[in-house]
C-alpha cells in the first residue's frame, strides 16, 4: 500500500472517531467539517490506489455533496451572483469536451452494428422512462420531485457509460455509438417522453425543452466535433485538461443543485436514494436480459445493460435549471448521478473478471 494511501486512511479513521465522539457528546459545530474531510481523505486514498482509483471521483462527489448539505450558502450565491446561473454554461463546456472526444467514425457503428444500435436505443428510451414513471408513482413523491425521476429516465446515456463498458470488457465501439446517437436524438425524444410520462406532474413545454437541449447539448457537441476535426493532435495540453474541467464542472453542478434543494433532500433524501438504486439496478437487469432474449452476443448484452442503466445526469440537471425548478426537479439527477457511477463501477469490475467469449480476438 502506498504511503499516501496509508496516511490518508489513517487520518480518515482519526477524523471518523472524532466525529463519532462529537456526536455522542452533542457537539455539532465541527461535525460538518470533519465529514467533508473524511470523504476528501478517502478520495485521496482511492486516487493513490491502482485498484480503487476509478472510485476516487465518486467519493470526491460525496465530499462535495456533504459540503453543500452542511454549508449550502457556499453554493447558492456569491455577492449578487446566483450560482445557479453557472449550470448551463458548465454543461455546455462538458458537452464541448464530449464533442472533442468524438469523431465521425463513432457514427459508423450504425452501419456496422445496426441490430445492436437499434436494440440499445429502443431499450434506452422505453425501459428507463417507464421505470421512472412507475417508481415516481410507487413512492408517491411530490409532483416536481416525481418529474425529476421521470426526467433522468428520459435522458440519454452519458460518457461515464463508455468508461464502464471499457472496464467491463464489453463492446466499446457499440457503447460510443449508442451514446453519440442517443445524445443527438435527445432534443427530439426527451421532450416527447417528458410530455408523455411527466405531463401529469408538471407542465411540459415541448418546443422550449427542445430548444434548451439543442442549446445545451447539440451546439456544443457540434462545436467540439469541428474542433476535433480541425485541431486533432495539435493541442495536446487541451486534450489533457478538458476531462479535468468536465469533472470539475460535474462536481460544481451537483454541489449547486444539492445546496438549492437541501431542505427537500433532508425530507426525502433516503427515499430518493432508494428510488435511484431501484431505477438503476432494474435498468441494468432489463437492458441485459432484453438483449439476451434477442440473441445478442455477451459483450453486446453487457454494453446495452450499462448504456440503459446509466443516464446523462448533467443534461437532466440543465433541463431542470432551464425550466426553473432546479431545487425540486433537479434533485433526482443530483442523487442518481453519483449512485450510477458507484453501481456502474461495481458491475464493470464484476464483469471484468469474467471476459466474454471471443474477447480480445481480432
């Protein structure tokens, strides 16, 4: 074990013991600070470990969420500037970064793997919206919270699914194609699905939502694609820094939403976490077995399972801010996002030790 990992774990344990003692003696002043420190130390420990490195960002997100829950004022307003106004620009930067990592080659999968792409898209845009609607009604959430659960189900998959597919020894080319096509379809499919499944919870302006998604997702991705075509390999420093900017943007978006919806989270947080676990797990299960029933290869079944189960929480958050309901509709994306990374990493790790037939063969 590396010294950085060992030291971080030791200090995390000490901080945890002090936190427990403070709680036992009803001294709450420093509890928030200590909880945040614990998560940050665990993130450092994970980042220093080869085995657990991929969990470091998720643990860091928990630290950011804790900071926003204990000290929401840090992420609500700075002077006269409302931090909620940063969400859409941050999402556009993230989508631009996604565009720079894409190329026209990613869309050839439609021709090379038509069956996998079709099954993946159908599963993505049927299973998850229906699940979101069913869970929202089953738990009896308030209308705007329920709409947020439906929204995350109506969103396309994100870049995180590509990473998980790679770790799971599945079909990375199919994953990238599915993410790309689903994202480009989002301006048309997501508003229609929202009107169908969330229309009873909140008013849905389909055309306004289409415009918002085009502005937040499609235009930045196109700009990123063009940038990649013109400057590919010429700005190596930018290729290295964009993923870090994207990760920072995701963390800040989650912090702002958590701070804005803190009171609602304190009221229904545990139920929302349970809803996220059910939604995500059933998505993996149905995505995988739907593909198996349709005679897909094992690697493709794994890919579709991860693409179906993992949604683009950033896009859902952006839509929530665009409709002016980030503190309610935006809560589900903020809660579901970190959980999807945890479950996706766990499932990918489990599959990684069980290489599918033909894996590695050319």
